[in-house]
C-alpha cells in the first residue's frame, strides 16, 4: 500500500510539473516596451490617431509630439483625421467622435493612443506614454501587399495570430501623404511661425476601407491561425496624387482598444514582423 501510495504521488507530481512546464513554454509576454523579443510573437506598434485641422492653431502641439515619438521609435503608426472647415475634412468622423467623446463636442486638438487611450496633455512632454504602448511582442501580426494601377487599388491585409483571440475587429484606412496647405500655429513649435505656409500634411485619412469602427472577424482567430482580407476599390476622387497613397491596418478588441497596427506604402509587399 505504501509503495502504491508513493508511486501515485510521484506520477501526480510529474503531471503537475508537466503542466507547469507547459505554462512556462507558452511564455506569454508581459507587453512591456523593454521586454526582449520572444520567438513566435510580432513587433508591437502603437497607433496614434490625431484629430486635427489646418485651421487649428493648437493642433501643431500634437503634431510636434508625434514628430518627437517618431524620432525615438520606429514602432509608431500615425493617422491624421481632419475635421471642420478644412480641405481634408473627413466626412465620416462622427462614429469616431461618438466613440471617444460620446458626451462632449470634438474641441480640437484631440489625440488618442491605440484608439481609446487619452494622450496626457501636454503631449510633447508625455511622449513616453506613446512609446510605452509599443514593444517587441504582440500576439497579432499584420502584413499588407498592395498595387495601384489603372485607377484601381488592390490591397491584401494578412493577419496571423500567436495567441487565442475572440471578438476582434479589423480597421483598414487609406491615407495620403505630401499634401501642401497652410497650417495655423498658435504654439512656439515650428519656429513660432503663423500661419505655416506649404505645411506638409502627412498620413491624412482619406477613406476607411472597412467600417470605421471595425469589421468583425468571423473566421478562426486562435493561436497559429491566419486570414487574409482582400480589397479592390477605385482610387477615391479626393486623392490628390495616387503616388502618395498609403495604408494603415489595425485590430481592436471588444473594448475598441487597438491590439496591434501597421502602416504600408502603396505597391509594397510586406512580410510578417515575426520574432525568430
């Protein structure tokens, strides 16, 4: 009896140790910006949505903060969402406004990190907040492949999962760079010039290729799975120069917080940014 009892304890101990080892092998990253890359996970980028306007003299404060973030990390994805009496006004802004400010007017400047996180004022002294939301290990990888020819856009958004997810939504933006127009500037940034003539407006949201709040992913989103979403659309009529088109894709959870994001140039063929 004693021998049988001790054998049972041995096998039970071995089983528990095995379960513990399995948990360790999974090695789910803590999401910290300084956590070293873990094999099988993906580069983690922070999404910065900048609600702005050419007429908004204080919006240059956020623009300067974005410049500072990009000087310190290559893991920032930025989108400029123009509003108001502005040549780049995005007509479909209402759902976003109602999402981030359901009971308040959209008094610019406004900025959000990973869609839902308020970037603390003043943003230029809080750039670390944005950087801290990036990292080396995300459970979601994104890679885009696109071509623009004969007035049509073909875009494939590829997504791969290293962890199990549920209730995900995909958002895909079409942006335009190198738009020259004046910019009001009531700050001391940009040499205290007001207005800034021929200001270069980049990453300007021109169209949302999905529902702007996201398109539900109905397929398999478990670890090891992947899917591709294909888009074919004409070049939008508001595009000034098709050569300056670029794209942003990101996935949000049930709380509408972006889990990972990525930007891509037109006619670029991307690979997943997967850790070896």
